[in-house]
């Protein structure tokens, strides 16, 4: 005869297991904070990642642009980009990136550009189906022309466009061949009535990640004409949950990644976008409608609540959601949010560093998602970025809004065609 079991005891046991797991993750390794940061091994890890990736990355081949940004960005934060990637290879990377840019066919009329193909333009994955044209064929080559032979499956992707622009800056390009106006036209097509963005015209998924990418693209191009600020602010405010963190979209769970994307977007918008509706008061003599208009420019429903939610995500490292285990990448996603809010001084650096020293792979470099996990390119970059925010020796300081080093931020403002004349 089978023993009967109280179903409530099973639930209680499961909850206890979860609690024990989180509690165990919150206990710092007393020796980890004293562990050596394996800088040279991390450099070699990113160098290898630029040349060849393990077979498990096959399914991510269409995201090659973003994987490249993580590897190049990691080398930049470690201060060795120019010495580890030769000038010839940097130029080859630049030409490959431009080969993935979708640009209008000059033979297509303006009406068709603004209708049929709107949303196609920007940078995409490596297998568009469009013909490859080497730079040597045409001086000033910009990329693949989207014309009569194009289909919606040849489209650019908003995330690849963001990471492609970052890579061009990292590699020393002045962005002079970036098709700015077609990209802005695409952004207008991709923004949804609720203020969020879809990544491309063939994908109905819209969430905070793509809103951030659109904001970052607009900032890099120094042109916000493709971005409806008011509806974007409404979407961000509507996605702040009862916990005061921010979710992927309205009515979902607060999460560290979307919280970063939302707060960084507000930081890129600047000014009143970083305002807090909860603490705003009506000025003496200010009309009610003027006060409501001023409130509508603020991006936070409860800014202090968001700050508190982020701080509560730290156990040793940071967790991405309530009741989850700590994860390397949230040292940047949550850390970058706190840096944008000017609150990194409230982070326990020793505990966070202790966790990160345990997730780095001591044999061949890189960072894993968790302790004893194999490293991957995303978590390796985010681990380095999280350490950068805490001022780790041997790592360059970074700008949390664009997710690049401050050196590259300065290069964008002084050397790119979109900023140097402004």
C-alpha cells in the first residue's frame, strides 16, 4: 500500500528548500573577497571568443552582433582592446558590421520607402538573404540595399542595431556610413501605440528591452525624432509594479533587467524624465493642468521605492527577482540601475565582489551565471561590468547608461559625426 502524503507538507517542503537555497547563496565565502581577479585569463577568454565559440552558441548565430559586442566590450573594459585586436582586424570588423546594415535601395521611390519598407532599416543578423557587397566594389559602401528583392525577413533588428553602433564606436569608426534617417524612420515604425517597441517588423513581441535599445540608438545618433517620448514615459510608469521594481511590460513581475532598461532610458532622456511623481508638489500659483503636464514628464511613479527594490535584490551578489538565487549578470543590471540613481554607495561591495570572484572560472577565464557554472560571453561581460561599477583595479570605469566604458563614451561625443559638431 502506498503511503498517503499531506499535499500541504509537500508545498511546505518546497518552500523550505527554496528558502534554504537562497539563504545558502547569501552566505559569503570568507575567502572569496580575498581571491585574485583573474584579469589575464579573462582577457584570453574574450580573445578566444572573438575567434571561435563553442557549439552551444549555434542557436545564437543570428545574434552574432551582440556576442561580438560583449567580447569587444570586455576587452575594452579590461583596457586591452587596441593591443589585442590589430588595426587590420578592427577594420575588418568594421566592414563586416557595415555589411549587415540594411539601407534603402536608391531606385525605390520615397512613397515606397516610407510605407512598404519602413521598419527594415538598421543592422541585423548575418543571414539576411540579401547579396553581400564588399567595400572594394563601391567606395563609401554602407550595406545591403533593401529594394524590390527584399522581403520582411531581410529586416534589421533593434537590438542588433544598438550593439552594432556600440561596436563601431569601440572599433574607432566615426559612424559616417551609418544610415541615420532610414534608422530613425524604422524606429517610428517599430514604436507601438502603448509607447513600447517591437524588435523588428516580423516580431510582435514588445517589452522594455527594445524600448531601451531604441533610446540608446536615438542617443548615439543624437536625434530623438524617431522616439515618442510621452508614450514611452507612460509605458515605463505603467510597468512599475506594486514592489516598485519595473517589469518587462505592464502587469508582469518586477525584474532586474527591465528595471535597468527603464531607468537607463530615463537617464538617456535626461532632465524631467528622471523626476518622481510621488514627491512632486504643486507650486504656489501653478494651475492644475500645468501641474499635471509637469507630472506627465516624470518617469517614476515612486523613485525611492525603485531604489529600495534594487537594494533589496542584494544577497551576496544580486538576484534578478524576489525569491530567486543570485546571478552574475545582475551585478550590472541592478548595479547599473543603482549607479544611474546615484546609489552605488549603498551597495555592499565586499559581498558582491565575493560572489563574483566565486563565479569567475579560475582555469580558463570568463564568468558563469552561478558559482561552478561554465562561463559564457554575456555573463563574462556583465561580471566585468559589475566590477567596473565598483571601481575594481585593472578595469576601466564605465558609463551605465550606454553600457560602454567612459573612454568610449567620450569617443562617441568627440569623434562621431553625430556629436562632434553639436
